[in-house]
């Protein structure tokens, strides 16, 4: 563990944490989204360090590239209003922070008591995770989940279109029922 | 035996189910098409049904004269449960046919009487439509009574027993909305039913014990096994007979369950005549007579029956002396005469008891129907008198003897028949009552002097109060406007009275000391009947006592007849406190009210209020409200906020991980 | 790097995601916190995949990503639809299922 690697990983970790904090504390949704993009990028870098270049680039393309863009579209669509600071639900803040601390403590305890955390794995070879090997695995062993995921994506697409369309005035679509019921 | 087999014994025996089914047919016809028949039609159908039953009974009697052992006709099997089997079977023997003749004969005469009587009564009470209902109930009663007397086993007898109790209830409360403050008649009916129930409870226990010890409820089988079981378990037979006695005290109005009969006078007069004088109340006497085989085994039980009967006879006779209502006097007289009958069958003098039952049916029915005629006449007189005066007031009581008097001249036929009935009841020779009562007194004389003295005293009082009643009602001057204008009743009413009067006069021929017709008749059924003899001294003493009673009554009430209706009774001054007690019937009802009714009502109120409403309802409602309050508590967690739900989920996650960490 | 580094990082990211879901009222921020949580899981998958030299972990990340994408699409469509009727995206206003 050379100094350089410690420094590198330390900076990366710090950026991840700070961007996470930035996301959950930003008042402006756009800033939050941008923090999250930074987070994704940094994690992608970590993926590369872990010998998963395909995943890293998939992360950048899918997550940072399309999902965050979707988010930004919607933020701009909805005006990104500034909500008041005061918490209307009693005890929510206290409890949330308590649970956060509890969760953190427990997981740390778990790792320290049960796991063997200090071991490091052997470095992986460059052709450990190539698109070819990933593809082979995908289409041979995990063919069924692959096809189902395709179905899920189709359903999501159709659903998104259906949920947001404006029905024509003369048509009695199910959307009208959804709209009228949500109007109550 | 089945229907076919019994035809071989004697063809008339097949007819026995008709004694029950003809009245049922009559009531069904009246029920379904009665409205279209009119009053005359309804009365005719009901009377024809009863006449049919009487005809069948006569035919059965003729058949029995030839085949004197009788027979049993099994119509159908009612139930068979394991070892227990009971049939709908009719028993044709001399005892049951005697009862059938009495019930249907007197019943027929009362049906005819009722046509005329109820015609007036429904109009006097303002509901002409109820005429049909009366005859339906009467036929129902005849049917049930026939079931009672013709049954071959105790359970079918019990069916008839309960059935006549039901009809009694229905008929006492016939005018259920009338009576003092609108409920008195209904209350009287209820009282009759409830008090009878207490007696029925005793009878039921007796039936249970009978089945437990004998394994059957059939008469023949039980009476055959009786000596064996008595030797094996005498306590059982004693218990059975004593519990049966409880039933008898209920149905036949003996001490201590007689209190319903005077109140039952709230029913129309034909009802009092038929049910509460001639037939239903004799069911208890019939039961003891039928079960002689059981009673003979336990002399101690016989003693109890005897004493109950004798005490009742004397007790009721004393009360009758102080009553002012014409029907109440007759009611207490009935209780007293039933006491005579019960004493007789308790002593084992069954023939004497049945003889008195028959003659009593004749003259008591006659007296009640005569009283009904008197009441009708007085009511007509009241309507007549008040047509000229102002609108009639309700405080006029047509049954109060103090407002009567001098009716001898206004209702001559009624007077003659009533006189005959009263003399028969008092025991004046050679009328029917003399012979029957004399037989009982002879038997009592042989059995126990104390009983004999008690019964003789009761006979003396009987003569006295009947004399009192005769003098107050028919002699002297009319004491109210109503009596002045009273009129004789129509033929339909007086004709049955004449027939009954003839029977009262000549009915003694049934068992005259020389011929003993009834005794030989009943010998075939009742084993071990002690032959009755005629003891001259006893007869003369009883005749003398009766004449003494009448003379005393004339002394008190006849020489200086009462001339005003609110004049105090002449006996009040000499007897003073005693007379008050007699007038208030020894406060028996009030006693029962305090000892039994009030605590029971308190318990009922407690159970209803504290236990039922408080505890049980509270428990059930409490569980409901508990669920409600629990729901409302948990409802607070349904805040509708997504974030609190998310919080709950995270709490769960943390808890699960805690568990995994600590495991 | 030792595994504890990746595990620790993952834990911290996950907890921050929980905080974001519980504390923020803007549903978009909530969704983004959810993505943060997904990411932490992915990181762990990849780390263990490298540790054990088994490729299946990375494949799973693949699936997670696609499913997350689908879910985001539908979720954002829902938020848009709700905004059309309620004119606000405050999560605390969506409490008509209050019992």
C-alpha cells in the first residue's frame, strides 16, 4: 500500500462522501442532481480500480448519462420549488438521525465482529471483465434474467408514456379515471 | 292392536280415534270457512262435532257391555329412541269410556248453551267477530280432553294434559283486553297457566321417574310391573305418586295450587262450566283413579292424597261462605267438591270418586250455566234500565249477588233448575249428589274418623253457602234497578239447563245402593275396587247435616231478607274477624304474592338489570368498544405521510440487523 | 485496498441515502437518495466480485442498473402526473390515505 494509492483512494472516498452529503443537504434540486452526478463519476472511477471497466462505463452512460438527465428534465419541468425548512411531522428529524447513527454503528460492529475486513484481494487480470466475457455470461447463464429485464424495461417505457399522456377530450380513457381519482 | 285386528274384537272399537278427530274436524271447518257460515252455522258445526264424539262414546259403551275387557288401538308409532318407545294408542276400557261420555255429553249441552249465551256476550262486549273463535277453542278443548282420557300411556296423557291447559288459557283470556284496567282477564289466564305449570313440573318428574324405574310409559306394562318394582324400590313408587299428586293439585285445584280457579272465572260462563267445573279439573282425579295400581302399593302416599283432598274440601268451603260474586261461590264450591273426589280416590274408593265426578259434572255445569243465565238476565235488565236513565256506567257488576234478589219471579225457569242443582250439590236425597257424596262419606267413615269429620263439616258448609246463594239471588226483593228489569233467557240457553237438571235429579240411578251399575261397570278396569255398601246411619247423618245447613241459611238470610245492596252481610257481626278472613279468601293470594311472586320478581329484575344488561351486555359491548378504542389508538399511526411509513420501515430494518448482530 | 475500505464506503453511502429518504420532502431528492443507495449496493457487489474473482457480481450490477433505470422512468412519470393534479410536489401534501 503505497502512499500514492492511499492518497488516491482517500481522495476518491472523500469526494464520494462529500457529494453524498451535498445531495442530501442541498436546497436546490439542481445542485443535488449535480452532486449526484459527481458521486456517480467517482464511483465509476472506483469501479475501474476494481477491475470492472465495462461496468464503470455503463455507470457513466446509463446512470450519469440517462437517468440523471431524466431527473434534470423533470426538475426543470416541475419548477423545483423551494420547500420550507420546518419539519411538519413530529419527531421525524430526531428519529431519522437516531436511526442513521444506529444503522452506522450496527453495520460497523457487524463488519468488525463477524467479517475479516482487513484482507485485500489479489489484483485482477485485465481480461477478467471484458465485454466479451460479460456477454458470454449474460447470454449463457443469465439468459432468463436478461430477457425479463428487457420485459421490465418495456413495461416501464409503456407505463411512463401511459401515465403522462393527456387524453383527448372525447375519449373515455383509463387516464381520466386516474386523473379524476387523484383530483379528489 | 291395529285397526284391522281391533275390528275383530268388536267392530265399534274401530271408531275410537273419531272421538278425537271429530272435534278436530269441527274446529278446522269453523276455522277455514266459519266466517261464511254465520253464527248459527258455526254453533251447529261445533255442536255436531261434539255430538259425533258423544255418539261414538255411546257406541263404545255398548260395545264394552259385550266385550267388557276393552282393547287398545295403536294408531301410529310416535317415537322410538333406543329403549324408549311411545305410540299414539287409544285405550278402550270402562274408565276411559266413562270419562268420554261425561266430557262429550256435558260438552254437547254446553256447546248448545253457548250458541245462545255467546250471541249476547259478544254483543255486550262489542266484538261480534269473536264468536267463531270461541267455538274453535271449545272444540280444541274437547279434542285434547279426549286425547287425555283415551290415551294408553302416560306421555299421550301428558299431551292431552298440556293441551287442555292451553285451551284453558285461551278461553279464560278470551276477552283479553277487558277486565279491571284492561289486563285482569289476561292476568287471570296467565295465572292459570303458570300455576298449572308448577303442577305439570311435578307430573313430568313423575314421568321421568316412571321411565327410569319401569322402562316404559305404557299403562298396562307399568301396572303389571308395579308390585315387583314396589318390592324392589319402594321409595321410587312413593316419589312417583307424590310428584303425580303435585300435578293433580295443579290441574284439579287442590291445596296449595288452587289459586288459579277463582281467578279463572274471568272467562265466559260456558268456559267456567265446561272446563273449570265438569271436565278439565277432573283430569287430576282421573289420573289418580287410573294409577290406582301404583297408589295401592304405597299407603303413605294414599294418606297424603286423602289429607290434601279433605283439607282442600273444608278450606274452600269456608271461603265460599264469604264470597259475593255468584261465580266465585261456585268456583270455591268446585274446589271443595274436587277435594271430595280426590279424597275418595286417595282412599281407594275409586268408584265413589268417579261417581261423584259424574254427578258433580251434571249439577256443577247446571249451576254455572244457570249462573250464566242469571247474569245474562241481569245484564239485559241493566241495559233496559239504563236506556231510560243516563248512559250506563261501568261500575255495575252483573255478577255481584248483593245487587240481585227476587229473581225467582222474573226468571222462573232458571230458578227451578238452579234450585234443583243447588239441592243436588247440597246432598239432599233423592237427588244425584246425595248418593255420590254419601258413598264417599261411607268410605271415609271406614278409613279414618278425622277425615270423615272434615268431610262432613265441608258438606255442612256446602249446604249453608248454597242456601245463602239461593236466598240472596232468587228470594227477597230486587236490590237494584237491573234486577228489577231482569228477563228470562232464550230457549237455546234454557233447554240445556233443563236436560242437566233432569240428569242431576235422576243421575243417582247410576250407582244406587241396590243396583251398583257403575261399580260393576268400572270393576272391569279397576282391580281391587272395594264394594260400596249403604250404611244407613251415615246416610241419615249426611242428610241431616245438609238440611241443617239449609235451615241455618234460611235463618240468617231468609227470614229478614236483605233489602239493599250495600247492606252489610248478616254474618259479619257474629263472625267479625273470621268473616273478614273468609271474604278475603284467607289472604292466600296475598301470601303467595309476598312469599313467592315478589322475591321472584326481584330476582328477575336483578338478573335482567344487573346480570343481563350490566354484566353480559357490558362484556359484549365492552369487547366491542375495546376493539374500537384499540383501533382508534392504532389509527394514529396511519398518518398518511409517506415519510413516516418510510421511517417505520427503516426502524424495522435496524431491528432486524440488531438481531443479526447479536445472534 | 482492503475490503473494509469498500465496505465502509458502501455503508456510509447507504446511510446517507436513508437520511435523504427520511428527511427530505422533495420527491426528486428522495429518488436521488434512492439512487445513492442503489449505488452503494453496486459498489459492494463489484468489490466482492473482484475479491472472489467471480464475474457474477458485476453482472448483477448490470441488472441493477437497468432495473433502476426502469424504476426511475416510471417514478418520475408518476411525480409528473401527481404534479398535474395537485400543483405541488411536497410529499407531506400527499396524505389523503390518512386513516
